[in-house]
C-alpha cells in the first residue's frame, strides 16, 4: 500500500527564514502529489500539485515544491516565511492508476510555527 | 470563489445514536468524498462517490456508514449507531468534471463529531 511520510511533526522558523517541509512517498509508479494547508478552524486548502510535466511546481502564497523521482520526495519550500504562514501542512498522494475517483493518501501533517 | 460547505460545524451525540453529516459540494463537481481525522492522527479516506454510487470505500467504511446525494446538491454521510471511536473531524471534498480538474479535491471546513 502506498504511504506518505512527513519528516517532522513540528517545524519552527523565524520570520523571513527559509521554510522547508519534507515529504516522501512510497510508490513504484510516480503518483500525483499535493500539498494542502489547514489554518485553524478551516478546511484543507490546496497549495499546489504535481501531476505530470515540470517537476518544480509553484503554488499559492509563494510556496513551491519539487518532485524528485529518484528520491521519492516532494518537499515544500518558501524562500521567506511570513507570520501568516503559520498553519498545518499536509502532503498527499493519489495513485496515478486510480482513475478519476482516486482517493488521497495523506501524511501525518507538519505544524509550521513562525517566530517574529 | 465557490467553496464546499458543511453543516453542522460541531455535532455532539450519544453512543448508539444516528448522525447525519451534511455537505454541499461545489455546484458543477461530479466526484464527492468523505475523509475523517481522528485527533492527532492522519486524515483518512472513507469513501468516494460518483454517478450516484460509491466508487471506492476504505475498510473503515463498514455497514454503519452510508452516503447519499438526496437532491442533487447535498451530499450526506450517515453513521447509524455511533461509537466512541467515531469521534473525529469529518471532511467532505469534491472534485471537478473531467481530466486534470478531477484531480484537485476541494475540502470543506469539516464537522467535528463528538460521541459521548
């Protein structure tokens, strides 16, 4: 079964510092990959996705992620953290063979804290 | 911007009672999902629904659970006889018509179910 691992349940950075949230997946066939963000008392909001094509994908709020097949990774980065980035971040995969109704398999989430 | 809505935001029920969680997906979407997140754990897939039938369900989705799209706009999750372990945040999601738009799942804010 496919799985997703997010290294670090809590990450703390200073405002203006680089944000790096790690995600690795287990799959013999590259899946579709997603990052979602959840602000307090809100639902999951799609930040960015990789399906095919360019391996560096850009999302909302200045975030980007790079799909590295050789490392089975899809790490999320942002050059300069802002206080408003404090939230929980979820990496998710969808098996590419699952058709149009494919479920998402989520990692356990990483809470990002941004210190002033 | 269209969004997925869920009601109620918080439901408290006694063990053994039936609950219905309601969702209004984005209006032109065709694929519908329920996920749940037990406190401190991963977001887990429960069921997907397309063309008025279940297309995939997880092992969590046993005979106590059912889904329905009763009127072309609402999408409901029913738990017939709630157990303490059903306490969780339940997320509804929907995705678009076809092709790559079907890959992006849009989530509602969730219903927190507390079983006492």
